[in-house]
């Protein structure tokens, strides 16, 4: 899976039809998944057979990406 956290914190996932914003399945109203949610984790290396993948923990699951670009600016 290929994904991106854009500079605004939106999680985007590459689909066959193009890149899509990830929608939150946990809320009754339609909202986009992003780093403003307290349950949105920070990307970290996946520990497994292929350690080049990236794990991202979300509210109800973890997503494992082959490529995950984080475009957010780091706060120093």
C-alpha cells in the first residue's frame, strides 16, 4: 500500500483510480482521517519479515505501507 500524510495532516491512500483522502469509519458524520485525531499515531518502521515497510496506528486498526511519505513540517 502506498500512502501520504500531506502538509495539512490529511491521510491519503493511493488507489487504482488515484490518490484518495482516507475517511474515518468511526464517526457518524463524514470526516477525513488525519493527525488532528488523538488516536492518529506517528509512523514507525514495521517489525517483521520486510522491515522496509511503515506502520501507522489509527483508532481502530493499523495500516502497513510499502511507502508512506510524511509531508508535515517538524516542529523544533
